[in-house]
């Protein structure tokens, strides 16, 4: 591709780049991708040495500031996440304890009822045996074996 055949009129993106390569400047209006960055660099290249040095210091300061802000943000983010985890665990433990107590009470009541029923059943077996009801009749009434009736009676005497 020869730049010499370029007619100085930028009709499309390729023409805009050809204009830049031929003149080392940009056309008044341009839309080609990447030419905005070229325009920024041309402005920097046009600066005198002192201005360019000041500009470079400014860019370095900006970079430092952005880096410091980013680091502070990251530190805050990590600390926030850590604090959030701790608070979440604390809340979770509190809720877990609450639920555990509730479940424990429920189970305790159930076990207490079962134990009370068992004790009443055993008392009834002992009373029936004490008034002379045969062991096989007691066993049939409570749906247990004669050996179980004898075991209950042996513990109560």
C-alpha cells in the first residue's frame, strides 16, 4: 500500500490512519479506533522538556494515589469481610444455641413423658402382681413377655 496515492481526504478509518502516517498529525475529525490514544501521545510529544517532566511527575503522583486508594480499599474490603464472618459466626452460634435449647427441651419433655409412662406401667404391673393376678395375664395385658414381668417384679422387691 502506498501512502503517496492518498488523496488527503479521510473518508474512513483506514484513511484517517493514512493521514496520520503521512503527516504525523491527525485530521480535524477522526473516529478510527486507537486515534484518541495517538492524539494524547501527540500532545505529550509536543511538550517542552520541563513541561513533560512536570507532566510525568503528575502521572506518577496519580499512579501512586490510585495505588494507595486501591490498597486501602482492598484492606478495608478484607477487614470488612473478616469482621462480617466473625459477626456472622457469632449470630449463627447464638441462633444455633437457641435452636439447640428448643430442641433439647422438646427431646427432654418427650423422654420425661416416656420415662413417666414406663414407671407408671411398672407400678401397675407390681400392683397387679401384689393382688394375685397371674404373671401370664399381666404379660398379656401389657403386651410383654412373662420374663419381662418377672424382671420388673424382681427390681421392685
